[in-house]
C-alpha cells in the first residue's frame, strides 16, 4: 500500500545510501557524545548501526573537531553527515574530511558568498546537502510579510534556500522543514510535496521526552508517511539516539513503509485474561530484541478468542488457567503448560 501512494522524488546518495527516488525510507539519528570524545562517538555509531540506524549526523562545533572528522568517517559502518552552523569553513573542512552528507542552514552562514565554494566542493565529491528551516530560522523580513509563523512563511524560507543552490547549479539537495506543531508540519509538507521533487527529510523537532515525544512523533511522522511524504526520517527524542532509532523503526513498521524485525501484537487484557499478559508480552519483546527477520508475533491473554483475533500473526501464543496454546496464522498447533509458553513460542519462531 505504501508504494502505491508514495510521492516519487529525485534521488541523491550519501555514500552508498540512496535517499529518495523510490529508495526505502532511511533511518537516521544524531550522536550525543562530547565533541572531544572521538572514540566514544565511534563506539556510539556502531551501537546506532546495530540498532538499525542507516545514517548518523554529528555536530561540528569548531575547527579543532572538524579536522578530526576523518577519524570518525574512516571507521564508521554507516554514512556520516556533518551538522554545520554559522561557519562556512567548517563545512569545507568536513567535506575534505570525508563526510557523506552536509546539513547546512545557508541563512546563518557568516559569509554567504562562500556558499558557491561549498556547493562546488560538494559537487566534486558527490556529497548531498540537506537544507531547510525551522520556526527559529525564518528571516525577520518573511515574518513581517506574513505576520506569524505559518506554512507559507516556512515554505517561502525554504524556497529561498533552494534558489540559492539552484543558481549555483547544485541540485543534490534534501529538503527539511521542522516544527513542533503537528498541524503546521502536515500543512507545510503537503505544500512541499506539491512544489518540489527533491527528497524530503521528515521529523517533529524537539518532540520531547521518550513517552510524549514518541506519541507526538508517531502522529506527525506516521501521518506524513501514510500520505506518501518522506524519504529519510529522524525521531527527535530527549535521551539516547538508540531510542530514536528504535522509535523510527516502529513508526516505519506501523505505517507499513519498511520491514525490520518482529511486530508484536498483544491484547490489552480484560476480565477473561487469566495470565500476566503484561509480563509475558515484555518477555517476548525482550527475547526478540536482536531478531532481525520481519515476522508478526502475537501474545494474547485469552485462548478462546486469541488465535482468531490474531490470525494475521505468523505465530503466537495465548493462554490462561495454567495452560496455553501455540498457533500459526490463527490455527492452534498444540497446547502447552503456561510456564512453557515463551519457550515453545521461541521454538516455533526458530522454524519460520
């Protein structure tokens, strides 16, 4: 279903990672180790990659760090993007240090005339540049024109940035507009989809702590994906980048945009539930934490309705009153003691 409605954009590549042009929606995050901790950053990137991250962004706060970026890019298992603000020299150095992608805000560069140098070098090295705006980067002139932060003011700000690069004949762009407001996010992205064919990076900026931030991100990112908008995604949560990657994959799977690892179906429990469904479901989730095969697993609390309600699952368990059942595609395979449900489920999964 996703491929039917997805908007087709042009494609760029961050090293070997295709973005746009029908490529799978890629998952990215950002490291949060101190700039001076090069080894810690590399270690975190490996953890990000193992969790399913496909592109990682690093902040480049100063030239001392910029000159060390190759120590990271040379060892990174996934493409590295440099996040640049204010200083065009940092962008040029990051390119020379082997980054696969730039995140750049042309509006806050100290010497905007140097943008041509950045575009020229990025073109030579085949490095795409992500440009875009957020609510804090709209110019005073545009704000005065519209009177407030609105979809039109965000779109015009983005259009101005795109024109800067198009005049330089640089077209390997990824567009991004980030806001905290979901109605604003959805409206401006629908306008972007109509106006441009560049690949789009989506997310909800500063979404918050893991629980509330995931809810907000799921509503915003999930809706965009279902509308066919988005070529690469970051879930911005206050906390570990590993949680961002995990959250992004759950949103992608829920929107049926990507498949990776298990989808766990579990019932909420009711008066018929005779087992600790919460604990059992969590044990299943933990047992499948590193399982990469895309399968659907059901954990149901009622052996009466469970298999039928979860007939879309590849395999599942349901039970209560000291025993339970293992089933495939809604068909019961066998009964087992309640304390053997998890073990029998895992045995069944191994045969898939």
